C-alpha cells in the first residue's frame, strides 16, 4: 500500500481494516455519503453568508458548493445504477461530535470543515485500496470516482484552512493545533459502520 499524505496533519491514522468493515454494506455506505455531500454543499453556502465581506470567499465557497452538489448527484446516480435507494439520514455522529466541542463561532466552523474534508480524504483513499477487491462495485468506474472525490475533498480542506487563516490569522493556526487533537479523539471513539466517518 502506498503512503497516504492527508491535506492536514491528522493525528490518528485509520487502520486499513476499517475499509473492509465500511464496505460490508456498500448500499448503506453510499447512502450515508450522499447525505454528507448534500450537507457539505449546504454548509459551504451557509458559510458564504458569514464571509460575504471577504472578496475571495464568495467565489471559493460557491465553487466548493457546486462541487459538493455535483458529488451528491453522482453518488445518487451511482446508487440508482445499482438499484440502491437513498436511506433515511441517521445523522453524522462524527460531525456532531466535532460541533459539540465548538466554541469559537466562525473560526471553528471553518476549521471543522477543513478537518471533515481531510478525514474524508483519508477514508476515501482507504476505500480505494480496498474497493479494488470488492466484487459489488463495478471496480473501474467506482475507483475512478473515489479518486476524483479524494482529490477534490483535499482541495476543500485546504480552502477552509486558508479562509480561516485569512480571516483569523495566527489564532487560526493555534486553534487548528487544538482541533487536531480533538478530531483524533472524536474519530477514534466512533464505532466502525458502513459510513465514511
Ligand atoms: Fe464532496
Ligand atoms: Fe468537500
């Protein structure tokens, strides 16, 4: 397995065995991921309301929301091709765990966005490694899609961090250091299920 370098220096490395557990129910995994992509699009639009005075932010967040909406549609299409329905949204325990710790308003919203994107990248990469062996997933197109998502989410992680740094300066860097420890605690405490995180 090649080394993977996440876009942020995550402090917990997901074991490779996680991917096989997540792929135990690919229909549930994709359904959960569809909900995540939709929420990512909405989150980017909501953040643009709070950053309307930063000239770069509106364009960057509009592009980001567009990309997430594109991912959402394509995950839905992939599910439709497999005959897998969108299941009810059971909530994202990982994102909820992070948001429960937030205390610094917009700064934390941006940094949580960066962390979720970085963790998604790591997990998508692990799914790519495992997915090559998975019979249900129509290997080639599935793997190419995961790779595209992984690269795109890496860009989003860096975009959120750069917006946090542009708005909050050195405070953003100190707060990210604090968050990297919290994120490692939150992700490790979650059970493995057929979800990305
Ligand atoms: Fe996405
Ligand atoms: Fe993203």
